[in-house]
């Protein structure tokens, strides 16, 4: 893991998600955010990184994910950069929860939770194989 105080670079493995969660928690708490907001941000970042590891990198840990925190007076912003096929979570339809539970579905709630907990989600395709996901929490 590389750390320059507001940024970490991890190998794309679920084994490294604890480091990401600890990093986000430390940054959010040092900003003075309460535990509920902090946990919402942690869960959202964890879900985003999990999806990158699982679907883009297909559990190949020779890939990396860069997580950087940008905070201002009224926003806590987490920028996630990764290589590979991009994916815009804004294009995912929120499932009908009655149907979801009636049919005993499993999985697929991470992006709806991210959308609920974060104020805004931005996706940018920077280069042919470089993607940027920005999770913004308005304060």
C-alpha cells in the first residue's frame, strides 16, 4: 500500500478492503463527521471497490485501485481511479424492493445503497482504460 496522506493505492483484492475502510474512516473522522455519515461513506466506497475488484478486475490482484480523499468545507469527496472496462453506476436502475424480497433475490443492492448514502456519484472515462468514480457526500 502506498500512502501520501490523502491517497492510497491498493492491489485489487478483497483482502485489501479493510485498509480502504480504515483509510476512509480516519479521513472522515478527522474531518469531524459523525459515525453515521462516516459509516455511510465507508460502505459506499467499500461497495464501489468491491465491484471494481469483482467485475472489472475479475479478482486479478495484479491490477490496482487508487483511492483519494478531497474534502472541502461543505463536501467530502472520494475519488476512485482504476484501469479496465468502465462502469457507470448512475445507469443502474434501482430494483423494486417488494419484488426483490418477494423473489428472494441475493446481491445487487450495493449500488442502490451507494446512491442512497451519497449525495452524488460521478463517473468519468478518462482514457481508453482509465476510469474515475467520484463519490460525493454533501455536508
